[in-house]
C-alpha cells in the first residue's frame, strides 16, 4: 500500500451530444496505472468511493463518472435515447482521463452490471485501445425471466412514451450480504431506482449484441468477476459469454456466495487485492 495521500477530485466533462457529465477521482502521485469505472443502473460514481480509495492506495489512480441520467450528471433519470450514447460517453471520459494522467500511463477499464454491458460494447466496437478491462457481474441477461407481456409493453411504450419512468425492479437486499451497504443504498438520495422504456429496449438489444459478438479488436486482457449468488443478473450467461470472447489473455473468477455487488461484498478487500494484482501484472509491476 502507498503511504502518500490520496487526492480526491471532482469535475465535469462533455459526453456525447455535449451532455454535461460529472466525475470523481481518487489519485496518487506517480501511479502505476489508471482505472476508469463505469457504474450500473440506478446508482452513481460516489458509491465507488471506498473502492477508489483502496485502488489508489494500491497505486492505481481511479476515475469514475456518473452516467447520463444518473447521479449528478445531466439527463432524465434512468434514460438514454440510444445505448451507443452511453458507449460513446466512455470514450469521451477516456479522452478526459488521458489528459489528466501522465503521458503513456496504462489505462484500464472496469464496468459493473449495466456498466459491464457498456464496457463490453465499448470493447467490441474497438473505439480505442485500453490496457485491459475488468468486467464485474455484467448485465447480459436478467436473473429472473422477464415476462413476454412486459417486453411487449416496453416496445409499445418505447414508440409512444420512450422517456416514461418506471421502477427498475432492483431489490436492495440482493446487492450485498453486508447490511451496511444495503442500508446506505436505500438512504442514498442519488439512487433513483427507475428505467425508461427506451433504455430498457436499448439495453436488451445491447445484451444480444454483446452475447453474440466474440471480437475484442483492440484489447487483449480481460478479467471477469462473477457473483456466485447473483439474484439480479444471470451469472451462467455471463460465464458463457466470457468464455466465448476471442481474447488472448482471459481470466474468469467466480466469487462463491457473493451477491450482485462483488465490489461491496464483505470480502471486498480480497476482491480489490485481486484486481490490483491483475492490473499491475499487466503493467509489468508488482503490488506494493
């Protein structure tokens, strides 16, 4: 671990269509690498403060932004008019982070849940190279079967009222076995708990694309972290997709008994240590 001070910074940048998006960072002097975090549906970057602090103390400056329609970023809550806008926002943020760190520093990508889906689509589209990516509990299929009537209704509303908010159906108790994490989630004013018909339909299309596209053009190293007891996303589908991707360097790790938010599991210190070791091994450096 680093003994120096972790610098906490905040700022804004322009996403796709000049959407104003907010970010937070946890930085150290002379980092070994940088990490970009893409969060999940209904939450925000501030929920990654403990993770960012731990990563920074391990030598990896960490940057996380609020997706459009989430946290303190602009946009209707739980809405995106096109999934590709979320993907392009990642590239805008990568460019922002590239300008904030020293030239030539390795930049890695981490996506959780819907952020994992966004990160996979970013990698599959070959927008820009990153030194590696960590995909955590990716939303490639929902754990509970979505009734056909709900899909039909979403398609109708997508045409008629695409930005109409309805409950996302995320059960806070299914996020973590740590009661303090669940309590904090319930009390968080920036957690909105909604999704619109447009984002639902766009996400479903993106899931199908992510499952069937095996190419990762510009990134050779992937680490998949799968929750062993995930009640929100389908872990079996995530494992199958991870194994099907055409990458040279792939690691798939299932964390037994963990709920959806592996980064907020009671054993999160061990999870962070694994991510740090994986990243630093791909920069040719060892964890401190």
